[in-house]
């Protein structure tokens, strides 16, 4: 019976150590998740503002309006803020992981599932921060292309005007009427109006 009591005591001691280890790991996980939640709230708030700006830009595009440099710069600003939140979160989470895995009695071992999950989350946040950078580069490229888009639209309008006046001229000629000075002046004025809109 003494042997059974000793085995039971050892089993209970082992169970207590496992329970303490699990509790400590849970404390480390809770601290990690608290940091994640803090930054998720910041990212979500900024993302909501960026989504609203994207919706406004989509509406402009649907109306046939050209997006401006200010439209893109607003998106870039939101994206940079979000990227900054991710970068700050990564730094804070790295410190928390270091705290959770260091000391004589760490909350996590580097072979624990909690540590592996935390490292995976860090990688996901790094990816999200990198995606923000890519997004910003795309919008900067769109800004650089704005003058070319304006020229393309002007050329399209000039082509449409040329087609319109060519059709009108052909119709007038088909009726046996001669083109007069006013016909040519109307064409010139219409083309000048398109060019003036580009300034």
C-alpha cells in the first residue's frame, strides 16, 4: 500500500506540473492575443476608412470620372497607417514571444504548439504588411499614369469629334451642299474645347 500511495503521489505531482505548465502556457497565449486584439481594433478602424474611400472612388469610376492624385494619396495614407500598425504589432509580438520563451521558468517552450502558432501569426502579419507596401506601389504607379490617361481620354474625344464632323460633312456633301467656313470653324472650336479641358 505504501508503494501504491507513493505512485499515486508521484502521478499527482506529475499531473500538477502538467496543469501548471498548461496554465502558464495559457497565460502566455492570453498576453499574445491581447496584443493581437489591440492592433486588430486599430487595423479594422483604419480599414473601414480605407474601404469608404475605395467605395467613393468606385462610384467616381462608375460615373466615368477620372480618379485624381488626391484620391490615390488618400488610399496610400490609409494603407501606410495600416502597414504601420502591422509593423508595430510585429515588434510588440516579437517582444512578447521573447518574454514568453525566456527565463528559468518560461511560459512557452520553443517546441510548444503555442510558440509555433505565435510564429505562424507573426509570418501572417509580415505578409499583410508587405501586401500594404505592394498596394501603395500600385497606387503610386496609378498616380504616375494619370497624365497619360488624361491624354488618352482627350485623344478619344478628339477622335469622336472627328468622326462626328466627318459624318456631318459627308451628309452635307451627299445632299449636294458645300462645306462653308462655319463648318470648319465649328470643328476647330470643338477640338479646342477638348484641348482646353486638359489644362
